C-alpha cells in the first residue's frame, strides 16, 4: 500500500490542479463575457443616443428619451441578472469607506467627504434617469449637443432665495488617455457661459446678468462614481439671484465652447425666451444684490426708441 501512496498523492495533486485551472478558466471566461456584454450595452446606447440629441421638439424629445432610458435600464437589469453585480450601484461609496478604514492619515481638506458629496449628487441624477420619467423643464439642441434645464424652482442658499437650475448636458466629446501606470483619465474640454437679459412690461431692457464658468457641482464623468450612469453626460447646477420685481420677460442664452479630442471646435448656443415666473422675482421694495450701473445705447434699452424719433 505504501508503494502506491506516492502515486495516489500525485493523482490527487493532478486532479486538484485540473480543478483549480478549470475554475480559474471559468472565472476568466465569465469576466470576459461580463465585460463584452457591458461594451455591447454601451455601444448600443451611444448609437441610439445620437439621434435623441438632435430632436428639436421638446415633447417628442421627452417621450423618446423616457423610452430610451427605459430600454437602457432594462438592459442593465438583464446584465446584472445574468452576470451578477452590485444592484445598489454604490461600489464607489464602498471603495471610499474601505480606503478610509485602511488609511491611518487624517482626511486632508475633507477630500473623502467631497468625494462622497460627488457620489450623492451623481446618484440623485442617476435615480431620476432610472425612474424613466425624466422630463426637463426646458431643453434645446445645437451642434449635436443636448442642453437640459431639469427644473427652475427657487431654493434657499445660505441667507438668500435663489433660482435653482440643475442642468444635464448630453453628448459633449470626451478625451480618454491612459498613462504608463495603466490609469485612465477622462476629461471634457468645455467651458460654459450664460447671459440673462431682463425686460419690463414695456419691453425695455432693465438689467443684464452675464456669467461664465460652472456650472456648480459640475461633474464631467459621473459614470466614474456611479456604475452604469449613462455615458457622455455632464451634470451640474446654476443658482442665480432672484430678479428685480419689475422684470416681466427674459432672454437667457447659454453657450458652450468645447474642443474635440481631434482638435476641432464646437460652439453651441441655447436660448430661452419667455415670461418670468413670479417665484423668480424679488418682492416689492427688495433691493437687487450686486447690481452695478452701465451705459447702453438708447436703442438697445428700448427697441422702440428709433421709431419714436421718426
């Protein structure tokens, strides 16, 4: 029996090696299948999204986009059912907690909390997409870029009420580069500007609000912190001081100057014109903070000035 003992041990070792190799192979095969299906979903998403970015009619865009998001998250659910994964979509949050637990250093400048705030902001937008009832207050398209104002309510920011406008921008080109260490950095080379022109009931220009930069809480790659967040989406918000009480109508222009990875320029402009909601305006007698005087040609202030002179 002893002389067969070595042979038996060898056979068991070979069998164990075969089982280990097969399990490792199965794991690699499963991972490859998972990655391949994720790339398929992403490819289908980008192909279908291209048309949506150019739909001119707001109602049609909202209807089509809701159907599109319903399809996308159905694909995500089926992917998770087949290949497994985190259905809570909070991998990034768990990663931050794990790093924080391992690190003995103090969190310099509250970076962990800043990252958690980034996740929470992106997750809020993600959940609104996932409900498939996403319906922005206003939307426009130019140069293949879609610009959504999600809502236009007033909220309390510090001591003041502000006009709160969360924005979602679809389709801005990304530049993806991988360094020598294998770390991939994704950037969006785009700058934002806006300009508000305010008119009274006689359509005279009474004020103007120019600005550039932002939006606040801007996140160019929210899919970095929330897995399966729709790709090629930039999110953020604008909080604007309430307007003078005498404001009747407004013309608001947002512009985006972007650079493609191949060096091309994109200059997109989006314009809203309409009657100002009462909630946007200051109460009677309330002063407009930060206002400064400027001199303008009479024709710019009052479009009818030239007609009156004649």
